C-alpha cells in the first residue's frame, strides 16, 4: 500500500528537545525543526570592577556561538513569527556560527548546528559537509553522527545512514530515537523484519511513543497481518488521542474492518509482554 508511510524522528542536537522528522511523511504530518545545542560557557579572566573582560579568540568564539544558538532557537518559534522572520533568524544564526568558526575552527557544535539549519531548510546535501566536519573532529559526537545519518538518507545514501545509526544504537542503546530512526530507514528500504525489530527495541526504551506504534501498524498492515496492525493502531490512538496521527490510525482501522472483517471482529490480540 503506497499510502502507508513511516515517520522518522530527528535526533537531539547535543541533548536538547527531540523533534520529529519524516521520510517520507504521512499526508497530514508536519516537519519538526531540530533544536539548537545548549549554550557553552565562556570563562574570561577576572578583571577589576566595571572593566570589560578581555576575551581570547576561543572565548569570543563561544560568545558568537551562543548568539547563534539563541537565534536558531528563536527561529523555531513558528507560532509567533512569519516565514520571512524564520528565514532571517536562520541566516543570522548561520552568520554567528560561521564567525565563531573563524575564531575556533574546531568548535564541533557550530559545525553541527550549521548542518541542522540546512536540514531545517530541507537542504540535506548542503548539511552533509557540516556534519562530516563535526564527525571528523569528534567521531562519537552523538548529535553530529545522528544528523549526518539523516542528511545522508535524505541525500540518497540510506546504506551509509544505516551504518551510522547502527553504530549509534551500540553506543547509546537506551536512546529510543536512534532505534526509531534505524527502523524508519529499514522500513523505507523494505527491510521490514529489521524495521520491526528496531521499532520494538525503541518501544522497550519508551513504550509510550505514538509514532513507533503507528509505524509498526503500517508494517503489519502492508503484510496483511490485520490483527497485529489493528493492535498497534489502537495503541497509537490510546497514547495520543485527538492527534493527527490518531486520526490517521482511526482511518486505517476503518480500512482494516472493510478488508478483513472476520479478523478484526474477532477477539483482539493478547497484549505483548515486555
């Protein structure tokens, strides 16, 4: 069924809030934008009272970086600003991050955030070099490796993205988003058994994540395992009733009831143990 499509979860940018990305998206789902990294701490030397501290180039880079973080975070407040305002804030954030890198080219987080801005603007190919630079500086920088995986997948290199996400699940096995993203790309590539395994690993970490239930349901729906599909659609609805994803699940259940009335009207599957 071509209209059964998975969701994908955007990774944290240095341990801040998670945003949802899709590849590809259900018709009524929306892109979420990645969050900027936390501000870094500059530690200028102690100066006499009322005197302005003199900053080293690396400390000045941190100041510029933090300004970039502020602007990037502000660009994500879509409820109170126009598209033009969002664009200008992102451009100003890019400028701040680039100026920080002129003073300190090894500022991993600045490279990573430039990559996330490009992803937010749907420029996956432009994002790849920024993430690659960040990973070259720190091979296990979680946000950068995760961002690189998403950028590569969006640029048409899912095999490399799978390699990176597999590494992340080994380094951070308790991170649901890495298992979820891995499952999404497996599903995208029709590697359904591996996708199911990855999604169930994600549910072991977070058993209350509606997109994981929805994606599992679509896999079972596509393979005509109606009872299992029904179960996961129902769980998606229970986790987030009234949401767009719950509405999609309700519509899919109606499709199942029409296509498999004998199965759906029978006793529901027993709840899986975890």
